[in-house]
C-alpha cells in the first residue's frame, strides 16, 4: 500500500500523465496494464480527465453533480455528498472496494477546515480492515517538497508557512496514521 504526500514517492515523473506503481514499487506500463477502478475524491478536472483518458473506471465524490464536466459525469460513478459533513463511516463505505484512492479533496486556503477534512478521510481509510484498504495517495502542494538534504521544506519558509501550514498539518497526520 502506498500513502504518500505527493503521490510520487519522491520519483520524478513526466508531466501530463497519471502514473501507477505496482505493489513492489515498480512502475506499471499504463498502456498495457489491466483496467483498474481508480477512486478520486474531489479530484481536479485534469486528474479525472487523465484517468478517464487512460480507460480507468473512476468514482468521484462531489457536493453537486452539476459542477462535474459532462464527460466525467457520464463516465464516473458519482457519489453525491458533502465531504466536509460526511461521517467517517460514509467515507469508508465510499472508499471500500476500489483498487486505489487519490485524494485531492479540499483547499489549503480553508485552513483548519481543510485539515479537519483530510484528517477525517485518513481516519475513514484507517477504519477499513488493512487487507481491504486501497493504496492511497494524498495530493499536496509544492510547499511540502524538500529544499535541501537537511530536511527543510518549502513550508518552513516564513511567507510560505503563513498560507500553506495546512499541508504540513495534513502531512504530519498522514505520517502518524497506520497507513503504509
């Protein structure tokens, strides 16, 4: 199982493609790999479109289907609920049974609301039996990238820290979780 703040495990990836890793960490050729059901929570339009373009079956959770592009709405399994008020049980039921989860939910500018949301998503995944949990990736901003070999990150810089502190809080919650 892979639970990574940047979804890339520190590896550089070509731009413009979604990438998959096998359980052994080897990159999978997405053009020939079997179709997988990819679960995207409030993914940005680009991520959902890229997954669909690869032929992946996806599920998305949204507050309103009207906000989805017509092609995503027509091809995805759409769960209509508000992630900010959904219970951990509701979130776990939606996540269960998928091959992977890519969490792009929330906005860093919402501060504590964003931190609470990601914390509840992590708790929901933790509540699923470890053998049944999908590999999970949590997307975050560039502020979490290492600046140097001393472990300093972009979010450590004063002007960056003031806005992007929620990414650090979410990363620390993920590190403290029992997710791999």
